[in-house]
């Protein structure tokens, strides 16, 4: 990267890479309580840099033939058009190990220019709101809002089950976390975002990305072409499509860690898993979450019902959460998983269905009105809408999983950040 920055100092892409490295050094200086001035060279690339690439580590381990690298579902997302096109909601729930629940809603307002040249224009993502974690310069989840570009960018992770593809991973390239931040900064449309993100793709952290361009929506009218762009990465391969018509026809688009594009379903090995293990976890059309979203998206008519949708978990009573398990259901098979509630003495045919400290750890929601005011509604912690709140001291994971700085009981309601910035 250093060579490219030196060789192309006025290129908008490498200018943003340079600025990100300078920003990362500033973060390190702040942590160390030092002030050494702007610089791109990382003095200790194995410290804070590792925080940034954490989601790529599993794929890199696969590239190095490390055995038994765990794979897990990560996130539910829903984009919903309200009746009469009165509004459109964009929502995202991160799924992760509960040790990651110490989170931060961040806002970076940086009036950066596209290039260092005189007269260069302001970047479309000069102001960014995103869900994040201490020590990281990006979301990780991922959930972003940008302006003046007026876009929301979210993803759910998809797994590559084709080991033959891992040799295509490029360890020496631009890491995924940088590519997403640069795409957010430089892009003014969904297609722009796709073009920018897949430059210098290193092949790690495979996701289904949804880029929502609120510039293409006027309340009371159908969203225009370019409102929703969906892009999937499968190592160094990617596909993208304007899915606005599909969104309009169905009034919703849901994402739940299953590959959408048929070509990638076959290439990733996920279609083979449907035949081998059943549809509940692996089918794009017939997985449990796919069918719950298909059944219940019509209940979303306002913010309250959208929150309920993204925090939904009635796994003991919902027939769509049933599996060939003992007991015959799993809290993995719903919109806001609570795998801690699966009994530890249960019998499960697939490890993700069992007892583990994993599930939905938050919810983030925005809509047209909130985008105009550049804000969101967020909820911290596992769902407690129809399930008991998660309490570390009452969990059998209390002494097994680090949770320094966490509250003991997670039972928080929705909140809207109050920003010092306008």
C-alpha cells in the first residue's frame, strides 16, 4: 500500500488509503497518550491494525490451511416499504458472541476532499454514522449511514464452504475494512459503491451487501431505479444487481446469511448443504429466517413494529423455529437468535443450533425521516421482548467468557443518539 500511495499521490483511492493510515496512527497515538504528528507508516502493525482485520482472520486462516476454523451466522437485515410508499425502513441486527456487546455508535464528520489537489470536491461520505466497537475505525457489523451521499449501507455475512476457492485469497492487498470505508467515502450511488468496494479485493470477509440510496425515494412514490443495490462477495468473485424492482414488487428485501445469487449458491457449496443438512439454516428461500420474514414483514407498519420484527424470538412456539432436535426447536432459527437459551443437554444435528453464547446483540433502524435528520434508533443487547433478559451472573457462560465492562443485566430499550454536531 505504501508503494501505491507514493506512486499515485493524486489518485482519489490511494489518497483515502493514505488518510486512513494516518487516522489509524492517530488512534494509536491517542491510546498511548503521545503526539507524533500525521504519518502513514504503522510503527506496530500487529497492534491496533489487528483490531481492524478481526473479521478477515477466519478466511486468512482457511487460506493457511488452519483446520476446523469455525463458521457462524452473523446478522439479520430487513428493508421494508410501508403501505402507500409512505416510508421505507432499513434495519440491521448484528449476530455475534455475547462478549462483543460492548459497542459504540460512532459519528465521524470529516470534510475530506477526493484528492489532495487544489479544487478537489468534498467526498460524498464526509459525515458517517456507524455501529462499532472501541478501537476500530469501521463498523465490523456492518451498518453505515453517509451524507451528503444520503445512503445506508448494511450487510449480512455469507460463508464460503468451497475450500478450493480459498487459494484465491490475496494476503497482500487492500484489507476489507479499508475497502468498505473508502467505498463509503467516495460513493454517491449503489453502483459507485460496488465499483469502489471491489477494487483491490483481497478475498476475505464474504458478505451480502445492501446499498440503499435514499436520494432515489420520495415519500408517496415508488422508489426509483438505483434505490437498492445488492452485491455479494465470494472470495475474489463478486456479483451485483439493482434490486429495486424486486423490493417494490415484494415490498421487502430480507437478508439472513444465505447466498442469494444462484451462481454463487452453487459455487459456495451452500446449495449442497441444503441437500445434505436441510433448508433451515442454508436455503435462501426456505430457511427459517427467510420464511419468518416472508410471513411477518406485513406486520411492519411503523417504527414500533419494525423494532418488534428485528427483536422477534418466539422459538419455543413458532413452527418455523422447529428442527430435528431435542427439544424440537432452536433459538438460532429466528430473527434475533438467543442460543444461550438452547438447553446445554439438548441434542442438535448441527452445531449452530445448539447451546452457545451467541445471538443477536443489537438492532439498528433508520428510515427516510431519520435519514433527513441524519440519525437512527438503536437497541443494545440480546432480545428481551418475549424472552427473559440476558444476565451474565445467571448464565453458565459467566466464568467462561470475558465480559469486562459489561452491565450484568441486558434489558435496554430503544434510544436515539443526541449529537453535538448538527
